[in-house]
C-alpha cells in the first residue's frame, strides 16, 4: 500500500517557492542565445545570479545590462524586476480580480505576507492601490524621462529607455541601459541633469518607502499624527538619512568627485 504524502506549505514557504520558480524560469531564458547580444549561450550560474538580482531588486550585476543582453534579455530582466518589485502574488491577485474570481481566505493570507501588512481586512483593496499606484508613478516617471531620452536616442528607443529606467528606479532595482555611453557608466552622463536625476531619485524614494506607508498616506493625507508607528518611522528615518546624506556628501565631495560640476549640478548630483 502506497502511503499518500501530504505536502502542505506555509504561507511564507509558498511565497518563497514562487520566487524560486520565477528566478529559475528567468535564469533559464537568460541562458538562451536569443537573450544575449552576441547570440551565444550564457553561463547558467551567471544567469541565475542575474535573475536573482533582478527579482530581488538588489542591483548587483555581473555584466553591463546594455552590452551583454539583447532586447529579449533586457525585457526578461525588466519583467523580473516588475514582478519582484510589486510581488508576484499581487500580479496573480489582479488577474483573479480581472477574471472576476473570488479571492479566498488562503489567497488573502498569502497577500498579507506578500504585501507586508498585518491586517487581513482590506488587503484586496490595498493590492488594488499597489498596482494602480505603481502603474501611475512608473508612467509619470517614464513620461518625464522621455523628455530627455527621446531627443537624444530617437522616439521609440527613448520611450523604451524611459520605461525601463522608470520601472527599475521605482522598484529600487538598480539596473540601467546606459552602457551605450560606456560600459558600467550608469547615469554618470546625466549627473547634472535635474530632470533625469530628480525623477530617478523621487521614483526610488516613492517605491522604497513601501506599500503600507502609501496606504497610510492615502487614508490620512497630510495628518502625520494619524499615521501608524511604522509609517512615522519609515518617513522620518528616510527623510533624515536622505537629508543628512545629501549635505554630508556635498560637503565632503564638493572638491572631490563633484569638482568637475558647477554649483547647481553639484547640488543635484549630491
């Protein structure tokens, strides 16, 4: 008699398994010749590292994204960044809502874990806000970046670069396509460009404070005293770290790495 194996995963284990599957599929596609600019196979270990970095939005790379990966490879990385940034459970839930499928208790528990909230009530509403907010901020960021990229790169390439960098910045992923101006050059060629620098910076901050803080801001607007302790700590510490870092970086590097820029550009770059 064969004993039936009952494999029951916890909510946290289910989410971890989902991320693992997403990473492995992404790594497998990045291995293929169609994903590399040279048309050759890429080492599975290298693609696994790249897929992990993109999905977990860490910004660590083994290759310059522009010079190593083809459009297909870049789109795979962008897809992993987006799913990793807002959470694959969020995307799955939105598909369920779109298909008018009822969200069960088990899925709601998964969403609570994935979104980082402690409340089961209102979690589906929070997910809708996460997706709507993400799309709006990323489109607004892309529109602002396009005003700089399109005149330099052409319309369609400029739009593509604007979308890629807006999503990457909002999800705090750190990937860029500026290798065309020099391998691993990142955004150094835009150090003094206020539109690009401030747009990228604001996207990083807005995406970095987290979805739970967003929800608090939407609910209570500018009434800081009514925010949860979590939101108060996140907003206060974020402001202090950015403000102090900005001032100290400017003071210490004004005659160092920033010495080649004029006064205004130094402030923006800092």
